[in-house]
């Protein structure tokens, strides 16, 4: 079955954007996944096509109106199978590989992209939207976040990544960062490739790679290392 992404946005022309290229683009053309974009402005009801208004309580910026956003969401919901609906926001749960795997296991996603100060919170509550962030920084809109999230998802769909690019050993697949990679020439600017990689001894290579993955994770991401070490005791909560 085709994995169906529906994006609710003020900038539908941003999709599929970069996801029309490379592996994701090939997957799209092969029908492994599909994407449609719903233009929020098309659901405005006044002649100026207003989608936002000033915030109650005062303050800077504008807020996206719940009635207009909800009408656009309703159209996206009606356009495909029942799927989790997400609101991309810096206040959401920070995306990780376990969440991506959960999303990929389902029939697809509906992604609401905010602009300005964001959307009226009542539509988030009324539609039970899962609030997801792509990291602890603020973008000017949800569209780049939607592209990041979709890229992480579609590359894991069956038939999108070839066997050669398989994600089995990559960073975050098993809670560790990946070991470093090397290719020809074996000596470059006086820098030699770790000798074990030239040994042809598969078990030793695997052992070295595992040790490097553990070392790098321990040094760079003590948070991931602690979670990896205690993984069996505290499994992460499912997100959908
Ligand atoms: N006023 C909001 C706040 O302080 O939390 C920021 C609004 S931001 C300028 C506009 C839109 O960009 C948000 O509604 C959201 O859709 C998107 N956005 C910004 N940063 C994001 C992030 N880290 N992850 C996901 N979406 C983000």
C-alpha cells in the first residue's frame, strides 16, 4: 500500500520540493509513497483570504485562525486513510528515530505546518494533533520541518532505499551513533585507514566498528549512551 503524506500549509508549492529528488524522488515516482499539499489560504472565507489574526491577550505577531486551519485539516483527513495528524511546533516532542519508525509502520501522516506565531491552540486540541518538533531551535515555518520529517520517514519505506544504502547499521538504528567510514585511497595526505579495515577479517572489522560506535556515542552523546545502557530497563514510550 502507498504511504500517504498530506501536508497542510500556506506554501503548497514547497512540496515535494527536495523530496522529488534522489531516493525519495525515485520512491515517489515508483508509487512507494505519495504526497499532496492542502493550501490553507484556499479555505479562508472572506474576500481578502485572511488566515490569521492578532493574538488575544496582546503581544507581537499573528496567530493562524482555528476555523480556517480546521477546514484545511478536514480536507486532508478526508483525502486518505485514517492517519496520525501532527502539528509541527518547537514546543512538541523532539523527533527521534523511534518515532520515525512508528510513523513508517502506519499508513502515512497528515502534517500541519504553522507560520507566524503558530496556530490557535484550540484546533490542536480539537483534532488531537500530536505536537512534534525537529529540534530545539525556531524555524520561520513548519514546511522545512515537514520536509525533514518526511525525508526521515520515506527513506525507511520498503523499496525506497536499496540494499546498499540499508539503514540497518546506521546512526540511531540501535541507539548508537555509527562508526566512521573510509574508502580509497588507503593512504591520503599521510593519513592511513585503520589497518583492521584492510585485513579482510570480517569478525575483527565488526568488532572494531562496534567498539568505535560505542566510543563515539559515549564521547559525543552521553544522553544517548545512558539510554542505550539502560534500554532494557526503560523502553521508550510509543508516540502514536
Ligand atoms: N511562536 C512559536 C514559539 O515560540 O514556539 C514559534 C513560531 S515559528 C516562528 C512558526 C512555525 O514554524 C511554527 O508554528 C511551527 O509550525 C514551525 N516551527 C518552528 N520551529 C520548529 C521546530 N523546531 N520544529 C517544528 N516546527 C517548527
